[in-house]
C-alpha cells in the first residue's frame, strides 16, 4: 500500500467507520460493548472520551495520535489483514489502524475476549 492511500485512510472519520465495526460484530452474535472493550483496550480511551471522538467526527490520524495510550501488548497482534501482515507494516499509524481491524475480525470470528485482548 502506498502512502497516498494511507493519507486517504488517515483522513477518514472514525465515526464513519465505527458503525461498520459494530455491524460486523453484531452480525456474528457479538456486542457493541465488546467492540468498545477492544477499542478501549487498544487505545486507552474511556466511554466519555470515546463519545467525544464520535461526536467530533475525529479522523483516524487524530484518533490514534490523541489516544491516551496504545496498549503495550498491541505488538502481540499478528496475522494478515487486507492482504498485509500487520506486524510487517512499517508506518506506525497504519499499523495501529490495522491492529484495530484485526481485533474486530477476531471478535467477529468468535475468538474469546481473553485471546483477543492478548491476556
């Protein structure tokens, strides 16, 4: 993936993509609360700060740059998403975005929360 494609993703509103995360999870019998647990685990946001992200239509770049703390265990997330190995993505911001995609995929595939959250 080239950097110009990265920029397009970075400028996307998190609030615009968020309903797709929820829909993907719920279609497979998982819950919005589980999606929130994953997002909060990865980024350090809480319910209040996360609602502000959604209301402000914050873009992905700002969402991750202002995240209270990217979970140190995020580096344990491995595998392929969108045809790329997440652990091989050099751009930190894109890697964080793909980490989130991967976690939501794992949720939708029925993985246990303890495994998803690398406990």
